[in-house]
C-alpha cells in the first residue's frame, strides 16, 4: 500500500471514529480531540491527523482532517487544530512513540467517575474486567495545557497503560489502531455508566466480583485477541456510519 493510500485509509478510519463517538454522545461539540499517525500524503515521514478546531464532530470528513508535523505545523489540509490538542498529543508521543492513535474526550460517565474522590473503576460489571490492569489515573488537573510538557507528563503517568481517567477533566485512550483506541473508549464509558449511574445511584451496597476473575480474563484475552474483537466492533460501527452518513468519506 502506498503512502497516499495509507494516509487515505487512516483519514477514513479517524473520521468514522469522530462520527461514531458523536452519535454516541461521547464528545464536547467542537472540542475534544482524536489523532492518528499516518504516512504523509506527499513526501516522506509521517503526519499526525487531527481535527481542525471549529468543526462539530458530526461535520468531520476524511478530507477535513489536518496533518500536523512533529513541530506542530499544519502540512496537510486547511484549518488549525486546537493548540491544547496539539500540545498534548505531540507531547504524549514523545514519551510513547509506539502510540499511533490517541483519543481524548469528556464523555459523560467516565468524566463523572473522575469527579469523585475515589475515581477507580471497580469490578462491579463484566465490562470492568476488559480494563483490568490497563488504567492509569491523573489526580493532578493542570487546567488547559499550552505546551508539550503537559503531554509528556500524561505520557509518563500513563506508563504501559492504555486508558487514563483524568480527574476533574475527562478520559484518554490509546491504541495501535483506531479500532483499538475506540473499543477501549467504548468499554470505558460502558463500565463507568454501570458503576456511576446504574449502581451508585441506588444507594445500596454493591458487590464486586473477585480480582481472580479479572486476572483470568486478562490471561484468556491476550492483546492480539482484544485487537481482533476491537477490529470487528469498529468495522461494524464503520458500516453503520457510512450507511447513515456517507459524506464521512469525502
């Protein structure tokens, strides 16, 4: 596959992720940001695809995404990304250069959990076992970032994890594909929904399942199997989005 084809394929996948998260209500209008590293459409090297500021997520198409170089300069497309987004995504990749896709949203339930004194995802529901051992917590809200140092701080805090609950802020997931980052974000929101809204709101004692069950799940589902199921999930969502809003491919 040529660099042009890989660039186009990445654009479509990321645009579909924006549209899907918008349909699920896991976004903040024109704010929040997703990014993906792809080969540059022209020339050598890679660019970071990201949403230009000002577009509602329901408007984002493959061609409307901008490509940013490692210095933060737009080299593909029209418009400018949010400065905070560029700082965080570029800075985080300086610590985790193995991270093709990064997603950051203020999705309702994960954000609500992060507002609690104890933001930990507990083993109350099966979805929580999907996240066992891969969640980091940022308890040091820094406000709106303006420099890549904040991205590096988050990257160091993330460590080898793939998910982060950002207290007083939102959530972040990473993945080696758009499908994986999306699937983690979806699973995170569902786990938080069951915990925060459907369980805590009852005011009744909650029952956790044994940690050994979550460990067994992790052993039975190695990363390649999680990736397989994430790909199936995202392909299904992609078909749905393209069927309902074919302009996403423009």
